[in-house]
């Protein structure tokens, strides 16, 4: 049995990525590999070097295991040609200073967009190095679950760009995107399945569902892969697609993550199989879909596909993984839709209130998954129980803290 999949393609580095993890490998790197063989990616980790160390040991090549209810299908992906620790500042600056590098994709999760967080400063430093090298324009493509993610990243980067802010504003395009592909954490059992199917030992294998979506809006001044050949879509107005993703799929995830864990479930499929939680999720979808500006012809088949995805018993999308960083997710996923209902004269929905109540109960009852959740739980613990949901509705900031 061989160790690691073998590289047969050697594309030059023409793209960089920040936030090397399972989702990038299941989404942007997979789209790039399918779109064109001549765009290689230099992928940098964010918080930990571990993913880069494992992937670099097998020359950046990994197995994507597409998992449906009917079975598993392995695919070798070769678009990542360098896997680098985020601590390697010289490699980071050198990559973004290379005129052959035309774009930077970003997956740093919602908290990474705060001006005080590390990613905006790292991106700004890389763009400053690019300016100094005379490497020309570049596109920065945000791939995190935030409304207006490209605009938010642009604002954060400009805020810390210092004397180079003017050059960044004129030479860097920040592209908005909607991304979607459920990608649970890979387990030892998954790695064993990859061995059985392919004959290789691949600790960097990534498991994902058959469904994928990528909608983009923005300019690419130095070029881009032909992602549309792999199924990506380009649109002038992303907002309806952003809202559909955040207010239906992601909101359903957040509801089930809290309410399901409170009932002892561990995965989305388990929680969605509970009749009461399924009914509550359906009710939340109905309340939130009415303020998504897309026709029923777009929404109905998308929701049918979403039910199939949630029902997939072989995708172990763990509720604690979804609960992580929830204070920064809930404002985008439920509070934004609640505000839209208020603006439309519909008022807060009953399912929206119940979803927020489940989230608050989970914060105060379950083991915290991160520091922000623990801090918000302490703050809400001092609020009378009957007032906690209203406190969240009126006082939770987009960053996930109480005013």
C-alpha cells in the first residue's frame, strides 16, 4: 500500500489562499482543479501549521471523498502545489509579491473579518509587499459566510493598510462570493475508507457532500481560472444568493446545532431526523424564505436539495463544529432575517424566536466551544431569563458581543 496520492500534474503557482483547511480543499481548490490544469495554488494555514505539514508531506496532493447516501466516490485533487505554514512570513510575502499570482482566496471564518483580527493585517502586509515589488493588480476573493464578504474584507484591510491604503483601493479587487458545500471534519475511519478505495494512506483526505455551489461577483484584473467550467456562477447582484444560503442553510444549521445538542444529538442528520426539530427547522425556513428576494422557482428546488443534504446519514456534520464561533454567526443567519421581516411589516416569527431561545439555552447549558461563546454566556447569565432573547435581538453586535 502506497503512502499518499501521487502528483501527475505540476501547474505553476498562479493563486494564493489563506486559511488552508478542509473546506478550502473541498471547495475552491476542487473547483480550480476541475476548471483548469494550469492554475496552481500556494495555500497558507491560518491558526495552526498542522494541515500544511501533513499536506506538504504528500506534495500537496490529496483525496476528496464525495459521500452520498448511496456510497463514496474518491477523487484526487492536485491544484495545491505548495502547502505552507501561516507562520512563514517570508513565503507569504514572497507569494503575494509574485506577478504571476493573480488572486488570493480567503477562508478565515467569520471572526477573522474584524479589523482587530489577524487576517486583515496579514493580507494588508502581503499587498504592501506586492506594491513594493511592482507586481501589479490582484483580486482578493472572500469565501466565508458573511453578507457582503468581499466588501467587509476590503473595509478591514483598508483600515490596517496604512500608507498603502490608496494603492490597495486602486489596484485590488475584493470579490464577493457565496460558497456552499458541507464539509465535516475527517475522521480516522474516513482515512481508512480512502485506503480501502484507493490503496493509499492519505491523512489529508477530505470528506464532503455531492452538492456544491459557488456564486461570485467582482473583477479579476489579473485573470482567473475558468471556474464556470466546473459549475461556478457569476452574477451582478449576489445579495439574494447570500441571503438564501445564510438564512436557510446556515440558519438551519445553527438551530439544529443548539437544539439538537440540547437533546443529546451529535450530527445534523440525527437532529433533523427528530420530528419536532425537523418541524421547527421547516418553520424557520418558511419564516425566512419570505424575505429572500428570489422566485419560488429558485427557492423550491434549492430547499428540496437542502432537505436531502440534511437527511444524508453518511455526512457526519457535527453539531459542536457548527456551534463554534456562534456569536459571530447568529447575527448574520437569524438576526438579519428577523430585521428584514420587521422592515417588511411581518414582525419576528415564532420559529425565529424559538431558534434564538434554543441558541441562548445552548450557550448557558452546553460546554462552550470557543472564548467568544463563553464570554457571551457569562454576559447573558446576568440577564433575567425572560429577557434574554429580546436582549440578543436588540443588543447583539455583528461581532457577537452585547452592546
